[in-house]
């Protein structure tokens, strides 16, 4: 039976959802039934191929289809599905090798590291690193190890991405408070790495507590710290919620982890209540229920009826959108930003007035546009509206000038006023 939220969607979209994860044995018959129903409705296979590219599920799609016998797949689509699955596996192997090298360097430098998502999550979920598609590596270190980790990476062939630049001590302290990661590119392989020191909306105390709960583990003979099952549940929900769940692979990750009982929902819900992230957690669970038909865990105080409808409606709309979320500048970008602002007000923990003011007046690009010494750091606040106007005017002019590449308006450094 097709879930209500998928009624009216195309057969290709329903097939993409059905193949966005690999169900464990207990739910395998249900998944196969959904796959057969979508194929019986004669999907447009070109649309299906576009959708699995859009949602980042090439390896999972082919693996899920391969488990269902006697289904009619056109030869051209079958060849393309196999090719994309092979490409996903090749990229995963490359990233595994690169991650192993990073962990080896960090181990030698006595830097505790916590890989996030990517190939380690693929292995935890599927015992197969090649099923889950990733475009970068995500590794977290403690804030006090950040400088040492950055130096270690630079010494081993990694370079900071182009939007990064040297900062004064006060600029750096502001950057650490307001952002979560630094981007690196590997010169030899072109691989991307995000070096994190906290999760979104996490206080320093919460980050320290998450590290204290982490579990020592080994990845390819290198020591790592793995998230506690309760922290993993909240992390997956926060990451998906941050991006409005616009990729099905994120919801598929949560579905697989939930179905395998890899998550401690009770511990996660208790932590989410104390941090004000309970709506984020409940939204992820509600989407699992609506999209995959999974029951909500029986937890004291967990009530889906208390969830603002917007927190499920907007992700479902983003999930069904055939294109990526709007980026760039102009009226469309502004409308999308206003909708996102309303969504985020419902989703994320309520901030104090001082935190909200600090967010309003922070933008890393201001430090490059106007390089003030630390003794004049206070001047960034009154100058913020002028710097914001100058930056957006510069981007608009650059975007409209022949031969100019559009500026990156979507990075974490480019949050608007």
C-alpha cells in the first residue's frame, strides 16, 4: 500500500523512495512489494535515473533492485544502473583509502578523531562501504586539537579550500563560536574533507559530553571514537533537518539504523529534551513513519501530535522537488530563505537574545572584506549592514558580468543578515 505522502507522485519517484535503502530481513518483503508496485505502474526510467542522482542513492538503488527477482528493467537502464553503482563503489574505495591515511596521521599525532557519516556509516549500516554515496569526508576532532589537526592535514597534502583565509585571534575565536567545520581539498586525489569541531547548534558543554559518551573503536586498523547510539540518532536527525531532508539517502540512513536497532531513541530523546532539539528528533521520526511506514518508538513524552505540521510538510516538499534546493541570489533565493527561516524557527532550539544578536552580526566574509586589527574588532557590528550590502551588490554584479563565475552564496561563511 502506497503511503499517503506518496500519493500523487510519479511511479519513478515511488521507485526511488522504495530503493533509497536496503531493508533488513524483517522488512524485506515489504520493500520488495513497494518496488514491484512502482515498477508495475510503468515508471519513466530516465526520470528514475535522474532521481537517484539527485538523491544520492546509486549504489543502494541497484542493490535493492537486484534483490527482487523477475522485474522488467529495460536493458539501457540496467546498464546505466550497474555503471553508476560501480562508480559509487570505486569512489567509496578511494575515500576509504584517503580516510585511513588521515586517521593514521591523526593517530600518530595523538589526535582523537570521530569519523561522521560517509564510509564508516555505510559499513555500520550495511557491512559494505560501497553502498552509500558520499561526496566528501567528515571527521570531527576536539576544539583544542583543531590547530594540530589542521597542521597535520596541510603537512600531508591537504589544502584549505579557497574561501578560507588567515584570521586574527579574535576573528578566529568568533569563527569557532559561530561555525562548525573547515573545508580541505586533497591535492593528489581531489577528495574533499570537512574537519569539524562541533555539531550544529551544539554548546561547548554538549560537545564535551558527546565526546565523553563516545565509544573507542577501530577503522581499518586505526583508532577512532564512535558516537554513542543515542548521539547518533540525534545527529542523523539534526543533519537531515538542517538540510530539510531534501535527499532521500539521509532518510534511508535513518530508516536502516532504526530498523536494525542501532539507535538508542530513549537516550536521544532525553538529550534532545534537555537541549531543546526534541522537535528535530520528532520530525525525523515522523518522516520515517510517513515515508516508510515505520512505527514510532514507544517513549514517555513522545507525542507526534505536538509537532508543528510545517516540520514535516516542508521536508516532504523538498524531498519531492525534482531539482536541488534553490541556490544563488535574487528574488527566488530570498523567497526560499524566508520559507527556510520560518521552518528553522520551529525546528531548532530557541536561542537567547544575546545569541541571536551574535548570529545577526556574524559573517566570516566580513573579516576578509574589511581586515580590522583585533583592537578594532568591535567595529564589525556597526559596519555589518554596510558590509552585507556591499557583499551582495558585489555578488550580483559579478553574477551578471560576462565571464565571471557566480560567487558562492551557499557556504556557511555566507550567511545573510
